[in-house]
C-alpha cells in the first residue's frame, strides 16, 4: 500500500498513541475537534493534562517533522484546548506537547517528544 499524506499522518498518530501508553500516559481523546481546530491526542499523566500535536514524516527532505508546526497551528491548538478545559473543569494542570515521528522502512521508527511547548 502506497502511503499518502493522510495515511502517513494516521499511521503516525496510531504509533504515537501506543508510544504514549508505553510511557505511562492515559489516552483520553484522539482527534478531538472544536469547530475547525483539532487536537491529535489528549492524554493524562500524573494528574496533568497533555494536549499533543503529532507530526509525522517518512524522510527529512522538507526538514524535521516538528519544524512544520507554525503559529497558526499552535493558535488553533490553543483554542481547542480552551474549549476542552471549559467542558472538563477538573483539570488544574495542563501543557502542550509535540511529538515528532520519523517513519523508517528498514529500522525502528524514531520518536522525539518536545514537552511543555511555550507559544
């Protein structure tokens, strides 16, 4: 099966959810939407809520996956997070994280977590 951009993104999100679970996170939501904004993964760990943006690539021809996240995307993520927090008022601590996924054909996939992204 040839991977197109959507398939690559879906595969990256599936692998990421498993990766986070192995790291002790509890996945609360996947692809949570608020109007036109979406949060790829909302997870909790140690009483902290994590809004996670996943970026996946199959090569580095256009740079590292995390380099494709711009201010517009982060603003949309922030709007969705505010809406989620208004619906789920029990959370006192939260942060924004980015997981960069590099898919590799002949070796293990690479994961690079950037925690508590400030924007």
